[in-house]
């Protein structure tokens, strides 16, 4: 106890009481502050969890609503178109985590003059070069509509693969402009349902997954997707066989990973393009994509 020599006994008691009260108040305040901080952290955690669950429920609702709308819209489509929608849905799941890979500011080479005068199997179609002719002559190959230019070679290739115990089947071939428009518009609506964005932004995002009308190789009938558009197709024996033999029948692997910044399309190991036997062999040997091969070897030569 402190020695307060000059204070009366009553003053000393008051001062001692004040000091003890101050100590008790200080300790109590510390505990109270700690308690309040714990409560605040607890409430913050609860609020964060509630927000997370709300957003998760909201996203699930949007997806469910979108799927319902897709189902309703598909009632107006033919059976072939419905199958194309299903295939595109599968592709969207594959690409959902890879959309940012696509570069939106690619300076595409202008192939308009070339496309107007070249052999039809050498036409170059991409996001910067639209298809001018929508009157495509087709033929049925293995249950799918494809360009008449490649139908026989495609049949021969699939038959040759089968003789080597390799099973190739066509997931998608020719896609007319009307169907391509439906697929693209459907993806635009999907993008708008996920987030409040402008029509322009929705179309930009949609174009990363589904090609705009007149810019898909499927619109030419010269492209074919194999074996269910599986993301691990590159690991299969079927893919290995195509790499070793497709050029013999006039086909090239169109969208290789190393060419993404030229083609504007992410890696699609299932997608093969018909260019004719002569040029398929040369393209394979040149180690160039179709755009660079035509530009450097055919146009500038």
C-alpha cells in the first residue's frame, strides 16, 4: 500500500478505492474488448457464409433457369439440331475453364481475295474471315452431313482406321448458318443470364465458346469433330492414329495448342479439317497452321 503521509485517512481510503477501481476497470475493458472482437469475428464469419450460400444458390438458380430455357427453346428444333445443341453443351463444359486462353485482339490476315479464288477445300475461315458462300453441297457420311468434297476421303479414312482396330465416329460435321445462329444466340443468352452485361459483351464472351455465324469451319462442311468431343481425346489411340494417318486422306489437325494466337481458337484435338491430300501432306511437313501455310506458301510465293 502506498504511503500517503500528507493525506487524511479518509482521503487515503478514497484514493486507494479509486486506484483499485481503475485497475479493475482497465482489466475488465481489456477482456470486454477481446470479447467484442471475438463476437465481431464470429458475426463476420456467419455473414460471409450466408453471402456465399446465397450466391451459390443464386448461381444454381440461374443455371437451372438457363437449362430450362434451353430445353424449352430446343422444342422448336429438329432432332439433328437438338443433338448439335447437346454437343455444344458438352463443349462448353470442356471450355469453361479455358475461355481466357483465346485472344480477342488477334490481327487476322485478310483472306477475302484468296477465298474468292482458291480451290474450295483451301478456304480459310476464322473470326476475321467470314464464309461468303452459304450454298454448300453436302453428302451423308456415317450418319452425318459433310461437304461432298471430303465425304469419300472421310469414309475411306474411318474404314482404314477400323481395319487397324481404331474406332472413329463423327460427332459433328456440316452445320448450316441457321443452326450456327441458333447456337450462337443461345450462348449469348447463357452469358447474359450469368451476369448483368451489355449485349456487346455477351456476344464477345459467347464468341469464345461458339463461333459467330459464317465464321465456323463447320459452316463450310469441311470440318469434322470426332468421338464425342472429349477433352482427353489427345490421350487416345484414335488421336494418335489420326496424327499419323489423317494427312494421307487429306485431313489436318486444325486447332493445335501452339497455334492459338493465330487461329483464335483454343486447343481442339478432336477437330480435323479437310484440305485435300496434296496440301495436307505439305501442311504436316511445314509445321504450320492453315492460316500461315496459305499466307506464306500459296499467296506470297
